[in-house]
């Protein structure tokens, strides 16, 4: 990627090392900064071979302040003549705080290295150009692929008007997600821990009314030290059938809970749920009278949600695939088999077709104890 007044990245290992740190800092706060992206910034001073980190920062919870002013404040006078590594193009517009480009110029930074141009039309190369016009050497596109993954939510919200969606499903060795008349335990503790970490890095977690009623999930993060990282819980419930006895409703005052219903959902049910602290938003219905999935995700984007993790069942997964809303898909396969009794297949026909036609391509395979997790990403 090249911007007017800048140079395309042709880095040495030193630049890569510090950009990896900036990416790691930003990754740490994923799920905490929406509606803003979680950006990492590192200030490095000193001659090549004897350089040192003098400042670092990450976008604060809630999205303010940004990473760059935090890192520059830590560096102080040491920022003059230094290099700033940032995982996303610095903002150049006035919002609730002044532009980061102004702070970078005022600090006397000599060189800025970024991973990714910000597609936000208020920035979109303008930040790079302003820095270059101020006499700062600007290099862009360093570790862009890694940065694009971490900033997928921000980019998708800006360019597609919806959050990025990470779909998660679990299946037995013989391909089933559920057994008749019983709740099926498929994955082990290590895989469960990975799922909780995905939750911690999501802005919101999505299920359908079927999963909410059948499994009565809490959808919280239950990892040591991360209990405060539980995301917004979202239920697709076209006719407001979620019962007040469910865990999601009973705990709504402690963990934010949102229901997306159709506009024709019963008013009395909405009032009942609101009395428990559940927020209900009505959106357009599809031809079958259910919540329109595109409308649902647009409504979440309007609330600032950028990263959405779906833990609904196979039916919702297939519907999302049919609507072309799946950006990342992780399939976890456990060691057990359901056998001849049969059950609910984990992968429906539409999702299977998208996999077979390589609309979703494999990017990672992980062994999680006895389980195997394969992650796919949208091809285009």
C-alpha cells in the first residue's frame, strides 16, 4: 500500500519487531474499545542497534484516549526525533479529542511506521498525508495482513455497515452438533478456554432464541482475571419468546443484554423484559416474518459494535452463511462420536456449500487438547 508523500514498507527485522509489539498491544484490548478500533502504538528512540522503547500505548477502554497520545505522553521529550509504530493510520479529524496527527507532529516524531490505512472516510490516507506534509517520514503497510485481522471489525463496520462476524460451531467426530432430547457435551476444557478468550475479544456475542431457550447459556467470560471482559449479549428473538426465568434475563442487570426482535413483537413482552434490564430493539422482518439478519447486524453497527461472535446453533449458522455474513468461521471437532442414533448435523447445506466452493478458506488449525479447531476466513 502506498500513500502520496509516503513510502511502501521495505522494513528490516527491527521495524517488524516493534510493529509486532504494537499489534500485540492492540490485540490485548480487542473487545474493550468499541466503537473505536483497538490500536497499539510504540515510540522507539536512539540510533540503529542501540534503540530503546521510550513509550507505548493502546486505545483505552471505551475508545478514548487513543493509543498514540498515550505512547507519546509516556515518551515525553524522548519522542523528539524518534520513530512511532502504529497498527492503524493515525486519525486526522476532530472528534471528542484532537487529531492524533497533531499530537505526533507536536511531539517532534521524525518517522511514523503504520500497518494499515484506515478506511474511515474521515481519515483514509489523510492522516499519512498530513504527517508527510509536516516533514515526517511515513512508511505504510508493514505487517498489513496481521493488522487487517485485528482491525477486521473496524474495517467491516466502516466499509460494509455491519460488524465483522466470527461464527463458532462444535461437532462430534461424525459431524453432529446435537443429540435427540439431550444436551451434548462435545469439547473439553482447553477448547472451552479458547472460546472464552474469543468472547473476551468480542464486542458482542450472538445466539438465536432456540439456543437461548434450549441451552440457557450465560454467555459470559469465565477465565481467571477476565471476568470483567464479558461482551454485550445479543439474542435474535423475532417474537420475544425469551422467558424471564432464563439466565440471560435474570442476569441482565449485571451483564448488558440486548434482544433484536421484529417490529411486530408483542409490546407487553417488551415491557416485561425491560423490567429485568433487557434492552429490546425492533428491526425489519424477512419474508418469513423473522428478524432480517442484515437489518440485525446494521442495528448492532449503529450501536458501535464492530466485532460479533456467534455461538448459535447450526440453523442460525446456515442462515448467516446464506446471507453472506460470515467473515470468520471456527469449527471445533471433539473426539467423541454420536453413532447410529443420529442427531443434528453441525454444518448445514448452505454453509457446506460455501466451504466446498472455497468462499471460506482455511487459515489456521489448532490442537486444543483432545479437540481440533479449524478456522476459515472469507476469501473476498
